[in-house]
C-alpha cells in the first residue's frame, strides 16, 4: 500500500492540472465568444438545443459517469457566465413600454447566459407585500414611483445581472442615471397593436386597466417616447421576432 502522503501529492497535482485546464477552457470560451461576435455568428443557439459542454467528450463507459456529469453541468454554468461577462461586463437593463417583451427577454438571457435576473416590479411587490395593482389602488402611483426609484438605486453595485425594469422607470431621470452607472440600457420596442395583443388578457397593470385599446397605448407611448429614446444605449424592435432572435440581435449590438 502506498504512503498517504504520496497519494495526497498525486491528488494535489491533479487539482493543479484541473484548475490549469479549466482556466484554459474559459480562455477559449472567451476567444470563441469574441470570434462569434466579430463575425456576426449567433451567440446563444437555440434554447431547447441543450449545450453539452464537456459531456460531449462522451461519458458512457466512464467509471465516474454520474459524478462527471454533475461536474460537466457546473462547467457549463461557468461557461455561460464567462460568455456573459465577455459580452457585457456590467448589467443589461431592459427598458420599454408594458408588453415590449422585457420579462421574456430577461428569462431567456438568464437561462442562456446564467445571468442573475432582477425584475424591479417583483422587488417592489416583495418589499411592499402586495401586488402592483393594490399598491396603486391603496397607496397611489406617486408612492409606487418612490419605491421604484429606491429599488433602482439599490441596484447600483450589481454586476452580471439582467435587470428588467417596469415600463415607467425611464420617466424619472434619477432612475436612468442610476441604471447608466452600471448597465447598458436596452430599449425594446413594439407597435401599439403588438403591445395590445400581448397585454390584453392581463389585469396586473393598473395603468392599462380600463384602457385596453390601441388609442390609449399609442397616446401613452408617444408621451414616453422621448424619455425611452434618450435613455437607450441600444434599441431592438421586437415585432414579429422570436425571443431568441431578439436576444441574438441585442447581444450583437452590445
Ligand atoms: C408600468 C409598468 C409596469 C409596472 C407598473 C407601471 C408603467 O411594468 O411597473 O404597472 O408605468 O409603464 P411592466 O412594464 O413590466 O408591465
């Protein structure tokens, strides 16, 4: 039987080699991402086409198949993180009118790039312990906007997150200033008709309750247009596009 110290040294050598290889793998991922971006290739691929990562090397017949699969999953998670950081070192803040697709896009980026997902409305609901519609009804819109600004300001030190902002966030300049400090601001747009088709069955948006029609949406959109445009670093039109297409376009423009 070998001496314990000998075995320990072998394990330490393995660990050093693993770390060296992992580091190298991350460098390649970074290089691949930059290369894809420079040549205009898709950066994410299809949501349902599962990335295989190191499992692609083949695990069947391996002695530690299950353990290796778990490690491969972690490497895949790290790969997504590195890819996200290569594309955007700070945060991605999504702005746009209600129904522009902010939540769908943030879910997709969370899944495909392992980004932390933050929905400002969700943070407000959690802080106040009641749905948005009740906050508007019981405490008023001005109160909601104050809380919204506090939440936005509390996100200043975040990194690597996708921040899905409520549709009215850009109406206060202080919010835009806070977001700009740590995020690329991405404006998602859609026609009033598309917006209506996306929001018509929801009762969660107090501003639209009782106003579910193209004229009202067109009018409010027009009032907000200059604030959205002024805040945006990047703009992506969403009409007729899949979430995957919108995200590819967004990342290519970052
Ligand atoms: C609002 C948009 C909503 C929510 C609130 C007010 C707005 O968020 O913050 O109902 O003024 O545009 P979504 O844009 O996510 O629907």
